[in-house]
């Protein structure tokens, strides 16, 4: 699992489509599809139910998306702290 996979999963959940998510993320659709499959395999869960109308988030997927959003927000917060504070040298 990596942060990019989480970002892709969030976008698929928001758009309901791998192709729409890929378009918004400016990446190729196979890359998003592969990332979702790897994430599902790594976590041993089904994040999305696939049907003719698109991607439907499963209950397990809802939990993952909830935590993924929190994780990515915390990473953003951490990067802001790192940028705004002077470099410290610890002895």
C-alpha cells in the first residue's frame, strides 16, 4: 500500500468511475485500475463493487476511504509544518 493508491481510491469513490478518476488525476486508466486491485489485494478487502453503472463503494471500502482521507490530510498538515518551521539540528 502506498499513499498514491489511497489517493486513487478516494478519487474513484468520489467519481464512481475508474476512467473519470484517471481523467481527474491526469493518469492512465490502467494505472488507476491496477492501483485499486493492488490495494484490495494488500488489504485483503473489496473496496469497490464493480457493475455496469460504475464503481460502488463497499462497507469495507467506506471505512478505508474514511481513514485514507484522514491519513492524506495529516500528511498535508505535516508538510505544511515542515515548510513553515525553520530547520532544526538535533544534537
